[in-house]
C-alpha cells in the first residue's frame, strides 16, 4: 500500500501539524516503510501458533500487581494547589485550537 501526499497532508491537518514540503516527503517515505513492514507481518503463516494470553491471568498467588485499595479522592483544592492559573475550581489553560 502506498500512502499519498494528499493522505499525509490530511493526517497532518487532523493532528494540527504545520509540515514543510520536505517533512511531508520524509513522513510519506516513513509511513510507506511502516505499511510495507505491516504487509510483511501479515504475510507470515501463523497456522498452529497458539494465541498468547495475559501472563498473570491464572497466577493470583504470584501476581506482582498491587492490591486495588480505595482511597479518598484528591479534591479540587489539593489538585489546584500548584496550578499556575487556577480559576473558579478549574485549571486555566491557553487556547490552542485556532479553527
């Protein structure tokens, strides 16, 4: 599968990225390489290969995950204590989307 320049520009627009023509050419080549690698992986015969499962699925006595213990929530005052611009119980952030 070959990715087109138009597709690269479309995805860059969705990600709100301003790419130069050189960056688009490089990104197109990189994405083509990724898609070629995926095609190679899809061509591998996996007949008879057992699916992998979660390592800790049946190992409760050896599970290394911490216990799920409920805690009190942080609360607005503590969460906003170090905020550069708190206001009305919320974080104030600069506008980043100009569309």
